[in-house]
């Protein structure tokens, strides 16, 4: 059964004059890394927001492991099942890098010392050293903030990861490292990971590629 399934999903912003998504039907399986590509403004971030349960579709339905998302506790879904890495990071500005990564674990009841230890491991895995772990986001570079956001998404333990341009601010070495982490989690730990990207080299190493053009989704590769 698909981890996440979209059936004929359409969306229009309240102040919009056109459908930003139209008739989107697709499914995402555990154990796979997916890419979503498409021009700027085509609807990629909107699609991820619906999949993250941050907004509801105007038409159509989403299913989590066969269950209509409408019937689920969405707060719980967002806390436990899905983690989103935002295009603009959205780190908490008054928390240090380490505290940002601890936060989802604290919400899920992990004891603080245990959360800190795991946060340090996750941050080290994306090359954020102990000095940087103590800094506030405003004292980190864009690429460093992006890597903290990735570590934070991984800390929640959610098995569905939605990443909006996660390598957009990273050099090749760090970008490759992040994609390697995603591939490992998908293929060895059965995560379901969806990466929005403009980088065709990343799309190339994904298991399946969807393209969105003007809100319409097509499959590029299976
Ligand atoms: N809050 C909003 N209100 C009205 N229209 C919006 C809003 N947010 C986005 N849009 C419009 O919806 C369309 C899709 O936006 P979206 O952010 O999903 O694009 P995207 O594919 O992620 O683009 P990019 O690659 O630039 O991030 C765009 O035309 C955008 O202008
Ligand atoms: Mg976007």
C-alpha cells in the first residue's frame, strides 16, 4: 500500500484566479527517493504543503497508508508522520542550531539529554560542528542553516520526508552528502522521501521523477 497517495488533487489560493494544481494523481512508496521537478511557479511547493498537511486540497483527496487524510488528526500527522524541509528553512530564530534540532524530539517526549545526543549526531552528519551547533540561525550561513533544517527534519523520526530544494544553498560536496543521506534512509531504512529540485543531477539519482508544469503533474521516469 502506498505511504502517500494523491487522487485528482486540485488547489487554488483564496486570492488566486487560477488553479495552481490540477488533477494531480500520484503515489509515493516507502523505500523510495522521489524527485519533483518543474519551472518556478509551477506548483511544487504548493504540492509539498498539501502532502505535509499544512493545507487542504480544493478538490481531490490525499491518503496516508490508505486512510483519508481528512479523517486523521492532522496535528499528530505533522508531528509524527511527516517532516518538511522548507525552501526558506524556517528555523526558530531564538533557538540555537542544537536546540532547533532537539525541538521535534522534545515535542515527541524524548528526554532532553537523549535528544541532545541525537541532535549532535545528526548535525555532525551534515557537517555542522560543535561551535556552529551553539549558534543562532542568524549567525550561520544560508547553506549551514539549510543543513540544520535537514537535521531537524531527520530528528523527528517521521518516515515521510518532504524536502523543498534542500540543496539549493549548498556546494556540490554538501549537496551530494545530503542526497547520499536521503538515499541511504530511503533504501536502507525504508523512508519515503520527496525532493523538489531544479538540479537534474539530483533527479537522476532518484528512483522516480515527477514533473509539474502549470500545476499538472506527469511522470518522467519510473
Ligand atoms: N499565498 C499565495 N497566494 C496566491 N498565490 C500564490 C501563493 N503562494 C504561491 N502562489 C502562486 O502559486 C503558484 C505556485 O507556487 P509554488 O510556490 O507552488 O511554486 P514552485 O513551483 O514551488 O516555484 P519555485 O520553484 O519558484 O519555488 C505560483 O504562481 C505562485 O505565484
Ligand atoms: Mg517552491
